[in-house]
């Protein structure tokens, strides 16, 4: 230890280093309450995200036909050459032009910068999905194996529900 660190440790300003390397994990567990993530918490989080996403999509489908100034200003104010493809007033009518409009037609109507933005957004979405599948396919087995080898694997969270295997101590 250097002189400054030794002085700080003697005055209890910083804690003495734990030789096992678990001081940091112990501090995190005290801070977070040391509760492992349970299956109920993960499933309820997934359900919440799906419900909110579905609700916002349905809200958009209901509001879009009645508010064309916000959701389709070019359809109302642009000339026929630059107007986007017509969209019907139905709830999911916006999906048909979304998938059927080709890029050359979009370049003519909305401009090259908008088409490049849409292409980059589509590429990032595909990359995110592919890397998520790859990451989950690697991280979950590594987490389970490491948890079993280190002894931190807990198949029961204490309340009768099975917990997700985590590297935090239980």
C-alpha cells in the first residue's frame, strides 16, 4: 500500500481491501438488499412492456386517422409529386403502404435524406435483434455455468418461486 492509502485506511475513510475480492460485491448487496431477481419479477417486467407497447400502438392506430395534420402533414400540404402514398382511414391501414412502398418511389416523394434515415434505422433494428439473440445465447449459459461453479446458484428465491440464476450471492 502506498502512504496515502495507508493513511486513509487507518482513519477509516476508506475500507481496508478484502483479500478475497468480495468487498465490492458485499457492498453492492447491502445497497440493493441482496434479493436475487426472481422469475416473477422478470415475467411481470416483460408483461408490463408488452402491455404498454400494445397500448401505445392501439392508441396511435385510433388517433392517427383523426389527426392528419400531425401524422401526415405532407399528404395534406404537398403537391402530387412529393406527396407520400395515400393511406386509408382504417385502424391498421398505415401498415399496407409502409411495407409496399419501394425505395425509388420514396426517394422521389420524401427525399433521399428521409430514405437514408429509414434505411439506417432498419439496419440498426436488424443489428440489435441479431446481437440480442447472439448475446442472450451466450450470456445465459455462461451465467448459469458460472453461478453453478461459484456456488451462487439458487433455484429457490426463498418465497417458493424459482429464481433466475444470478452471480449475486443469496
